[in-house]
C-alpha cells in the first residue's frame, strides 16, 4: 500500500521576517503565529495608538508654534535668568519620538494586514511608555507656563483644516484595505460587524467634517480687504538687536507703517526703550556695572545707560538664528549699538512719517518718577517734534488728563473692551495678541470703525488668515518675511471648496467600495452561489489562485489536513481540483 503525504515547503520571506523581527523580535518562522492577539497585547496596541495620536497633536502644536518661539524662549529666560533656545531640545525629542512611534504604528498595521499576531517586544514597550510619559509631562508643562499658546491650534486649523481633511480622508481610505482584509478573514460575525461599524463611522465623520471647518480664506476674492499694514515690533529684531536705532532703520527699510516699542523711565526722568525689567539680557551691564546687573533698568540714570552696549549680545546669543545671514558691515553696526531713548525714536519716526506705538511701563514705587511718569513721557513726545497724530498712546492711567494735554494722540487700548467702553473712553485703536480676537470680533470692530492691530505675527500663514479676516494691521518681528506676502497664501471661493470636498468624498467612497468588493469577492461569490456549507480555508485558498498571498501556504496546509482528516479526498485530488502543483508526491512502499 502506497500512501502519499504532502511535504510542507517553506519559502524565505525576508520582508515578513523583518516586520515581525523589528516589532516583536520574532525573526524565525516558528516564532510567528497566526493565532488571535492576546488581550494584553491588544492593550499595548491601544496604548501605542493613543501615544501616536498624542504625539501627532504635540508635533503639530510645536510646528505651528514657530510663530512664537522667541516668546517661549523669553518665558524661559524670565524663569532661569539665562538666555537659551529652549525650542531646540523640544523639537529634537518630539521629532525623534514621533518618528519612532509612527514607525511602530506602521509595523503594527503591517502585522494586521499580514494576519500576524501582535506581540510588541518589551524594549519597544519601554520606549512607548517613555514617549507617552514625556509627552504628557510636556503637555502639562506647557499648559501651566504657556497656556495661551494652545490657541494656536484652532487658529492654524483655519489655514490647514481643508488640506488636513484631504490628508486624513486619504489615510482612512487607504486603511480600508486592511479593514476589508480583516473582515474577509474573520469567521466571527460579531467581529465583522463591529469592525465595519467603527470604520464606517470614522469614514462618515470625515465625509461630513467640512461642515465644521470654517476658514476666513474661503471667500470671494472681491470681498478681500486691503493688505494689513505691518508694524515693526521692536524694530526688526530678527535682523538687528531689538529696540535699537539700527533695528528701527532696518524695519523702515522693509516699508513698515509703524514701530512698536517698550518704554521705561530712568531715574532722572528720561524715557528709554527696554523690553525687560533688567538690563542683563540685552546689554553688557555685567561688565560695566557688575554689582548692578540684576537691578531694574529704570533704576539707572541716562548717563549710565549710555555707557552700555546693546548690540554685542545679539551677535553672541543669535536669538533668531539669523546672524550668519548678515554682512560684515551689518555686524559692525550691530556691535556698536547703544540704548535708545524715546525721543530719538520719535525724531526718526517723524522724519519717515511713521506711526509709533509704545507700551509705557510704570517705574517702581520708590522711583523718583513714580508719580510723574505720564508727564515725563508726554514731555519727551513734545520735545521730539513728532506730529501727535503719529503717536499711539496705550497707558490707561490718567487717560482723560492725557487727552486734555495732547488731544491729537491716537488713544489705544491693550485690553479688549466692549464697543460701548471704547466709545466712552474715546479709544479708536486696539492692540491685542492675535489669539484675543476671533474672526467675528474682527468684523465687529471693523464695523464700528475700531482699528485693530494684532501682535506678534511672524508667519505668512498667520498673516494670511488675519488678512482674510479683515485685520487692519499687525505687529511683527519679521517684517522682512511678511514683505514677501503680497497676497494671501491661499484663497478659495466657496463653490471651489464645495467641489473639492464633494469630489474627495465621492472618490474615497468609490475606492473603499472597490477595495471591499475586491477583498471579499470570493466570499460574496460563495454566499451568492447558494451553498449552505463551505470551508473558510477553501474560500481563502481559492482567493489566492490569481494573486500571491501571505496566507497561501497556511491556507493550503489547513485545507489539506482538514479534508484528509474528514475523508473527503486525497491530497492529490484536492490540489488537482484547485489547480495547484505546490508539493511533490513521494511514496513509501510497505
């Protein structure tokens, strides 16, 4: 009697070995498994997915927060007393962590697509845990120290939302291949229903998501308002040290319509330009007055202030990473800058017919000018000879007195007040941070003829969004960058956006339906043929006749042994019926 036994043929699968080896350190074939993933490993998959989503938001936040990197570094300086670019380690670790977690997510999806058991290696589990804890700690830290910056996400979505929607729709459409494969291979109806419902819910949500996307740049081009004016925030601090004459001159070279500065008052009553409370960051006070480097700037007299250098720190610290773009002549000019007085700035502004907006900081109580600070500042304005119509007055203290002494000054508020309060105070201009005014509020202020200036706007995308919103002017540290934005980055008619939205949904729906039909074609054919009983392995084996599959060998083995064990036919007959010649018949004579 001769009995034929099928010989198992094992092919080398380099790609599969790499996927299972990197993800779970299962490099050998016998280490792999097509069994269901354990609940413990499913939990780790959920943790991996959550970490990926959290890191995606964290990465997007820091990508869009580029507009305010200098502000963040200044916050760190106020806490530590030393200037450093704190965004560099954050960006480096965020990029590394996101790349690592995204790579693990891709490997996990490959495992699911190939039908392999998810078994994350313990080293990767440590890495995922570290990434999750680090990101959560970063989110908490930012919320406590820089909570206002979270507003950058909804604002940036006004510029990126329509395009992120297309990207998300493409990603979910591509996942339909894996979902359809899972539904085709599963023998549990409940699992199929749950997977289908979850996937279709996400897909349907993306289909209707544009109903929630609002962007001021989705408008008729004829309704676009004039280009917002650009005010140099502390001059052009990316190209020259802030609050110096050279910085203001560089800003004026960029055709700015105004200059925004911070004003303090010296002991002898001279208003001068200084952003920080102390002189440590922006001068060489530690060399000239080593015993007074932590004293408040307003406690120095004007003679002492003129001895300080206000430019060498810029060349040393390079706060905006722009020093290497400067010429030798520009570096020489920067190295010789000194503390600038308000009167010098106003004279420069008067010569160029440029508006000046200054934030006046009141000196401490023991200061000789504590009660006369308003009059001292007004005296400097009058001494400079600048037209009062070019000066935007921001302090709220003694505003009524200021209006009587200098009625032509542009009364400006740095607080968002109601229209009624603005009219009662005679305020015609608002100076707010860009996250303090929504698109609706911008339109409301425009209707009541309140000029709105938003700060600090450095990125072209943010400038474009505010332009579409109808802002009259912005204050920027990068006038040389905004100068290159003659038109909003993108402007789309509502009809064009609707067409793009509907077309993307229709294409996605058609692709998903096609993938599901292709993946489940043989299952559908068998069920529509009227067969009351069928072998799942036989259906899956038939599905691989015309295309190679990573489950082919496994399905063949299951089919051979199940049919032989049930006495339904020999292995040769089964292979002949299905058109396979995948093994060699060997006989043993007994």
